[in-house]
């Protein structure tokens, strides 16, 4: 039968009716919607058994104690470790540490720089050969320099021992708070490492030091804050903060004393003056001279120099005097370049308040014994000033090294006058060696600066390295051997074991923290206040710029050695970065004075450098001050941070602190012009 | 009959006794329409393949141009149900001369809206969940069901018109079907009127129920949410004149008279009457909102406006320039019969209801509710404009084809003798 | 407004705003815990997906009287959620003991009506498919499914942790419906070093949060709109409490 | 449009004729699509997969007297380990025990190499489903029911206790899931059963099963 048009239509009609009576349409509709929950380009969950590895974060400068959650051996989370002496919460950078293992910018194998400047992958054998050859050339007479970005690790002993074997003492730490503090403590005649017992204090005045965000063992500090501030109740511990910007610490402090950047020491002396007038005294031998010095810092004088409100200053002095266990913590508001003066002045205040060697006050903590015989101990290492040395090299006052080894340090990004550093260091490294990341290696954190107790925490690998990386300690030991030097330890693990023993810790049993706390303190005897040094050191000339510069440090955007982790872009505040543009903050009065409004594009410039940013009006900034978020402006790393914003270090130039010779870069100023 | 070679090639398909432009001229016009359509198609492709991130929408403005567009065309398409209601149920006979056009416009508005909705939801493959997993508490469920049903009704109303196409109608079966459909029209008009009233209302209700959005929440008085009635009234107050405007545009483009002035004026009168009723309630609503709902929410009238983009001018324009003013013109016979004033009023009326749908959608979302939140602004991007333009192009296409080949305007032959 | 169930257990938070420094650890912990994809450019805050967002509050005064506070905003898990009744496909509901407002991704059609209804902006849309840098998807937890583009998502109070806590209780032979304080806490609660967030059963006197929410300094966001949130904020600062809701000039704030 | 001129003597009266050809084409269409829809289409939709090793649950349960939970373990934290690892099988099968060639193959290919068997799972659920084996315990169900362990398992899983070889797995080509993957209504047989409320802690709230 031939099918005519009408017949065909009927066939279609029948087929349609039939299909509707079968699962074809309905099942397909349903399956398509199931498919839409299950798209192949969306990653799947992978189930497995949970396990937890207690360790300590080597990524976060606070050395926060954490637990790593693994699912069938895959690390998935960094979790809080409430039992850890450096834990009790997460920092915004440690929280992202697991994901950083897979950062697109992670190095996967050793790299060598070729003649045209490009990096090519090589094997570890080639790399070690190159390294040995390079180091051979740098033997003898300070021709080798070592720069370490790890302030608390035993790894430094291996590097410095290698340098010593090579005849060099040019070993440096990246700048931080510990160096100026060590200098100040030494000047005062203190022994060991200065510690701040925040946990037991009932009144904490932080001058500059951003104690709840970047200063010291932050998570430990914040845990003390947590305990001292019962939920919704009147605080048992009061916090006061003095600094140019209402930063994270200031936001929750009971008092914010706004001061000009770089005037921390002046503020401390002003408080000392008020306290002495109110009857405070120090047992120090040079107290009389100190009193005379402090007397120069009348409230009017302090107000003029720091810009602080005299009434608020007096109120804080009164609160300090009334407190049972007051504690003053002084430092730089962005964690570096502050010089010894603020710490000296701050410690002097503690002395006036009777806080020396007292619960909830200042503690002298013993340094750990060296475990690598030829190494430089922490005390000696802290005395070397990288920025000053680079300055000398640049000006020809010191011999340029033949070889420099950088360990977890990014000086071209993180040092003041980054552009000049780049020139001094001849651009870039010839050899780049990947080390396992913090969660992939054995390492340690020994009593971070600021900690009120001796804490020794072991970092334990949660997983094997994901890339072709080798532990730096073992590489150094091997290289030394090839260079004919015996460092006295067979493996890095032995060094760690010895260090743990030196701290009285034993990690033979599995523990919930892999950390050890010791009550060991050194006596604090015959402390001097050093008004002689202070009077010189505070003689910092006010910058000859219309606007002072206040860098603002926050951990969420990374540290001097790592860029913004992938998860952290969302934590960057809206008016901090927009697209690739950085926003800087100033208060309404300053903006009006400069004829600026929110979103205006401006150029910040000074002899050190210049860049263009936009204006955000934020009232929590000192008058005539521009607050610049630090930690942006990376030229390397991945799409999460590269090319975003500007690096504030480019506007900072280091000078020498009179009286101590330390490099300082907290008193910078800028010109502002509409761009 | 000898073939007349002066006539366009497709003349055999034209409605009985009507003349049309040449096919090539028509095709040029269609090509232009298709170009716009293609742009929209590209936008739709990008949206469907990459996700809605292609659009200018964001987490503050989950609703934007598309929802505004949908609401506006559905309101303006209300001419279909309301005219149908008057024509078939209340037997206002002269409306038969424009009823076909209202049906087509209505069909275009509803089917267009549904097309946009497919783009606008994030998971179009799950669109059928709206029927299968319906949440009876959601106003949107009402909207989904009513729009779908009413769109089907409009298709049923449109089909006989297609079947009446001269060549198709020669087929006896087709002819019979068309005829029988016509006989059933009052029934469908009734169903349509019910459905349409209901979902115009639920569209309004959709907003009125958002009790945590003081800009649009309407509660505490009479039936909650009373935006239900405002939406119905504003739709019937503007839909009829929109049809007239479409008709007039078609007249201008074709150079023919399609509908007598009396019919247009009658449509204007109907819309004007409804608009007047609407304005009374809308003004009362605005007053109640400003003096009851806002203070209860801790807000003041001024706080609900921002800068130029969400300024008070929008409200004044909606209420007075595009509300009270056209209402007065359209209900006053002397003013209404001045053609310039009539068309001005018609346009203002349509603009007014569009502004209403826009502010209820966009400004409502822009207005911060948390005191520390900020006003944000929204501007649709090319993808949203493109997809909207695609619907306009689709409408232009259907209207052009319908006009060229279907007996849409019963008066055309007489008026163009 | 349709009526909502009352529950014996009511998971809630008391967030002390005087303790939050705005560091962002909670936001990072939330993303990692709930498999939220990282975003290379998150500077458009209206298009960056994060269940928990820390808002910056200011007392509005000029320097030096200026004060700043930070307010972490999870989903409020409203007792009378404005989002639930509007969903056309029952992809979100408030029906489980504990009062957590659920959001079911395979059901959601992405109409965004719930987003329009939520005055807290707690709901987020997947504008694009989620993308992790190569290899980073290995860090996904098995606890929360990854959401495709086109669906709405929001904070679930780490609901999977609730389930895990119940399972743990079952295995240990305890009553899964009588969890102890601390058995179940959210990822943000756990991460905050300042202890700004206290999480627990608001109805259970044995849980700390039970007392905290009764503080005279406790308030909820936009309380007068009738959403009845299960998230409470605490601040001793009057100006902060005032920013918790809209107040006409002459109106007084509680506490 | 009654006023439009219509020829009312149209086909309404002799519809049968004007729609000639009878009902046959319609029926043919109907049957063709019914056959396609019920027999051809399901076959097209699924691909068949077999287990990498033929495994006899019967031998293990009847002959060796084992119970489900000996291999399908609940971990201490309440999560379910599901499939046994090669190592746990090797507790018994460290060497070939019987005469079954499949066992020998298992020992040689997996136990000796330490490789894990990629068992196919019939009941694997989408990522968005949360299922707790801890919550679905014998104790809970047997408050009213009288299930044996294998009976309880068989409420959801294919009852393999008595089978000598594992069934074929039908994988849906579109969704990627097994044909036996439970649909929501199957979960709701218990979860939406009001008799269970108050007795067990079951609830039909979305979040009870979704993640």
C-alpha cells in the first residue's frame, strides 16, 4: 500500500501516541535532568577513610598548630588543633594551605636559567652538580651569602653551617620583628629571646605591633584574646592599640590611639612620662637618665609628633597604671623595618609597669642549643641585617658575593626598595630548587618571636611531595658532603630530633599536637633602659612629604614568601582591589585636603618609586596619611595574585637607625598627584 | 484565471481581496529581522553553553532585564484576554475588528516570555520540574502553570486564524476545523480571561509576598499581597492600547488602513477606564506603602531611592506622567479623539506599566535592606539585550507573516478600496 | 506567609562582633569545607560565590571618632524563611529537626526567586561552572557535592557535619538526637581563632549558645521583618546593634 | 468569525471519507513506537558491564558462614567503607585456597601484586546523595520488622547472598549511573512512611539524604 500524505500523517499520529505511552520521552526527560547533576566536566567527590595528621604550619608566619584531614591519603582540609600551643583556630593563610599544594605556580622540578633568561627543567642530579660547582667558586672569605625566610626552623643551622664551612658569615634572615627585638633586648642587657606573656596579662597595649593579625604567634595571641574576652561579656582583658590605621587589631581593641607612622617610640616615651609622673619607676640603673629623657615627651610634645589625642593618651596611661598585669608590646605595624627604638621604648614601659619577668609580662626565654656544630645560633643570625648588607653591596662598601642561596625567601618582592634589590641581586636566580611544601615535610617551629613560652613544634608530613621536590635540609647535607664538609648530622631528621631533645621534647609517642611547651625562663637581671640609645634612635626626621605612608599587613593575601592563595581572593575587601587596581585608604579630611574623592585615580611617588592606585575613603586612617594594603603587586605566581595591585615595598626606602645602625623603613612619605 | 504578472509571486497566498508589497521587498525586511534574530540566537547559545555568567546579572540582581521584559510584555499582551473577554463574553461586537490582532500580540507576548524564561533559568533541562515538583505555596508555580495554560489557549485561539489562510481554507477539513474552533471561541476566551487574570495577579503576587523586601512587600491590609490586583488592573489598563499601537505601526509600515478609528478609540476608552481605576488604587497603594509598610520596616520614603538611576523621578513618571495623564486623556472623549493626544497617551500608558515592572524588579533588588549594605546598580549587557531583541525579532517575524498571509484585519479590504 | 514548623532542636549561632577582627579565616575555611571553587578575580563582590561573607561596618563618624566592626554573614537559617515558600520546585525547605534551611542542588532549576526574596544576600548563584586549578580538585572533601552552573546555593551550617556527628553518636551508642555541646560545629566556628562564633542548639540549656542569645546585647539582623533568624549577633557597642536593623530616627535600639 | 463567508457544507458530515485510508497507518505507527519505546530504547540506553572477578557471595556466606558486615565495614567514625580492600581479602586468600580458576586469578593478579579490584557498585549514588549506613541499622529497623542482616541489605542492594556470580551491571549511558541506582521514590518507601516517624529517626526532609 502506497502511503499518501494523509496516511503518513496518521502514521505520525499513531507513532506519537505510541511513543507517549512508552518510557522514551519520560525516561529521557528524567535522565537528562539527572545528567545535569552529573556533568562530566564538574569534579566528583571521592569517598574514603578519614585520617588526621597533627602538624604545624610552616606557611603561616605565626606557626599555627593544625591538623590535616586526609581522605584515603588525599589531604582535603587544614583543621584547627585546639590542643596545640600555637593553635586554637586558623589563620586565613593556613586555612588555605592544603589547596596551595596544588597551586598552579608550584614548581614541579628543578629549574635552570638558560642564557636567554628562560627557565628549563633539569634533573636533581644536574641541579646538585650545578650547585656544587657554583658553591665551589664561592669558597672562602664571605663570598657565599645565605638568605633564609624561615625565622624559626632548625634548617637555618644547616645553611649557616654550610656557609661557615665555606668560610662565610654572610647569613641573613628576611626582615621581621625578631631582629629589632633581639637588638633591643641585647642593648638592654637581656638574655635569650624576649617573650610576651599575653595569656596571663589583663591589659595589653600594642604599639604598632599588629598582635591580632601579623605580629608574633598570631593564632596563639588571638587565642589569648578569645579567652580574655568572654563571649558577649565585659572583657576580662582590655586591649589597646596604637597605630596609624584602624587595622584588624584596632577594630576589636577597646582603644585605638591613632598615631603617625613610625612614631611608636615617641608614643611609648610619652606614656612613660605620664606613668613616671604618676609615680612609676623602674629598678634599672639608668632610670634617672631615662626619666630625664621621658620628661621631654610631654603630652603636648607627643601630640605634636605623633598626632595622638592627648586626652586619649592620658586615659591609656591611667588604664595601664591601674591594670594588675599590664603588658606593652611594641613593634612595626607591618611587621618589619621598625628598628630597635619602638621595642626599647616598649620594654622600658614594661619595666616601669613592673612587667619584667612577671606573669602576664615580659619573659626571657632561653635560645635552644645548637645541634649542628658549625652553625650560627639564632642569636647570632638575628644580628645580621640583610637590608643593610645589601645596601653596602650596592654602594660597594661590601664585597659582592659570588653566590647567594635563598631559602623560602623572595627578597625581590619583599624587601624595601624592591626595584633596587632586584638590581643588586642581578635580577634572578640561576638555579631554582623545589622543596616539599610545609605539609609534605619534616620541619620544626621553635619558639616564634613574641611567644610567651618556649614552644617547640614539629612539622610532620601529611603526604609525600606531589612534585619532584627534595627536603632542603637533606640537600644541604648532601651538598656539604660533596664539598668535602661534614656538618655533623647525617640527615635533617637527626637534626630535628636533636633539636627536640635540646628543647626537652620527646616525640617518640604519637601525640595530638607534636608540640612541646616548656616553662623554662631565664632570669631578668640588671636590665638597662638605654635612654642613651633611645634618645638618638628616636631622632628620626619627619619625612619631607605631604603625606605619610602606612603599609597595612594582612595574612589573607599571603606573606613575604608566598602570594595570595587561590581561596583567599574572596577575602580581599571590595575596595582594596578592583580588577587589577589597588585602592589605598585615607580619611575624609585628608582626601578633602588633597582634593580627592573615592575612586579617584592617583599616583603615589617618592624617590624610591611610584605607582598608580585609586582612592578609598576610610575614616580609620591617621590624618595626612595614606594607608596602602601590603601583599599585593606580585609579578610572579599564578592568576590568583599575579599582576594585581601594587607592591608597597617599592615605595619604602631603608635608612639607618641612629644609635643602633639597624635598617628602618617605617617612616616613609609620598607625594600624591591625580593620575 | 490568467495569471497577473504585476502581482507579487506569492499573491495567491494573500488574504482574499488584499494587496501586499512585492516578495523581494518583503524578504529584505525579513532579512533585517533575521539579522537581529541571529544576534539574539548567538546570545542564547552563549548563555546556554557557558552559563548565565555571560549576562550582566549578579547575586544582587538575580532578576534583571529579562524578567522586566517578561513582565512588561505579559502586561502589554493583556490586550488579548481582556479584549477577548469583552468581545466574546460581554459581546461588545465592534471589537471583532481588532480581536485577531490582540490574539496574535498576546500569543507573541506569552510565547516570547516563555522563550526568555528558558534562557533565564539556570538549568533549562530541568524546566519541567516546575510542573512535576510544583510547590503549591509558590506564586511562581501559579505563574508557571497559568502562563503555560494560557499560552496553550492563545495557540488554540491563533490556530483557526492560520487555518483561515486562503489556500489552507480550501481544504474542507481545515475549513471545518477552523469553523468549529470559532464556535468554541467564547469558551476559550472565558478560560483565557480566567487564566490570564489569575497569572497577571500572581505575577504581582510574586513580588508582594517577598515580605523581607520592604520595597515590594505589600501586606497588612485587605488581601495579602494586594499587588495581585494592581498587576491585573495595570495590565488591562495598558494591554488594549498596546494592541492599538502595534496596529498603528503595522499601518504605517504597510501604508494601509487596517482598523477604523472608532475601534481604536474604543480600545483607548476601555484601556483608559481600566487605567483610571488602576491609578486610584496605585496611588492609594503608594501612599499606604510610604506611610505604613516603610515605617514598619524602619525605613523612610527617601531611603528607597538612590541617585539618578533609581531616583524618585521614576516614581513620579510612573504615577503621573505615565499614569494619571494618559488616564485623563483616554477617558475624556474630546481629548481621546485628538489623534496626537491619543497616541501620546497610549505610548505613555505603555511606558508607565513598563516602568512599573522595571522598578518592581530591578529597583526592588537594588534597594539595600541590611542597613550596612550598599545600593548597587545593574545594567543589562549585550547578551540580555540580544536575547530580548531576539524575541522582538521573533514577534516582528510572526506579525509580518501573519499580516501578509492571514486574514487578520476584517476591515482591511473595505478601508483600502 | 505559610507557617513553618517549630523544632525541638534549633541549631544556631551567636556571633560576638566585638571579637571579630575581619581576618577572613572563616571564609577560607568555609570554601575549603564546602567545596566552593576558588575565583581568580573575586573583586566583583556581586559575582563572587562565598557562603560566608564578612561585611565591614562603620559607625559613620569621621576620624578620629571612627569605629569599625566586622560582621560575618552566613545563612541566617530563618525560622520563617522568605526563600522557602517562594521556590517553585521545593528545592529548598525548612523541615528537618534542627531547623536548617536546606538547598537541594539537583532539584534547583536556577530561577533565583529565592535570591530575590532574601534580604541578607545569603544565597548565591553559580553563574559559571566551578573550576579548580588543575589537580586542586583532589582536595575536594567527600562531604559536599560540587554544584554545577545554573543552581543556587547557600550556607548549610555545614550540614554534613551534623550528619557526621549523628553517625558518630550512633556508632558510639549515644542518642543521635541529643548531641552534646561541641559535637557538631560548623567549619567557620571551628576556624575562628578569636572564638567569635559560638554554635549549638539554641533550645538546649546545656549548650552555651542557649544563654548567649538571651544576652541583652544579642540581636538579629532585620528582626522586625519577621524572618526570625537562627543566627544571633552580640555586640556591646550600641552603634553596631543599631546597624542590625533599620531604625527610624526616633526609634530606640535594644540593649 | 461567523461573518466570514464559510462553506458550511464542508467535511463535517462525511469526515470518514475525507480522511480516507482507514485506521491502519495510525495503528502501524502506534505499534512501531510501542516496540521501539519498550524494547529497543531501553537496550540502547544501557551498556552492560561485568565484575572484574567473578565473585560468589553464596560461597562466602553459606560455605564460609560469613556475614555482610565482615567485609562491608562500618568505620569507627560512622562512615561506611563499602568494599573490602585486596588486603582484607588476603586475610584468607593469601594463597589459592580452592579450585576455582577465578580465585586463582584473583590471587595472582591482585593479591600478589597488591592491586585493588575495581569492583562495580550497583547502588552507587550521585554525589548529591548522603547515605549513612550507620543510620540504617538492624536495631533500628527490627524494632518492628524482623529482618535478617542480609534481608535488610537486600531492601536496597541486589540480593546477592544466594547468588554464585554477581549480576551484570547496566550503566545508563546518559546519566552514568547503574540501572539499580535507587530513585528518590525508592528511598521514600521508608522515609515517607509515616509509620516510621517517631519509631525510627527517619524523616523525609531533603537534607536528610542530600548533600
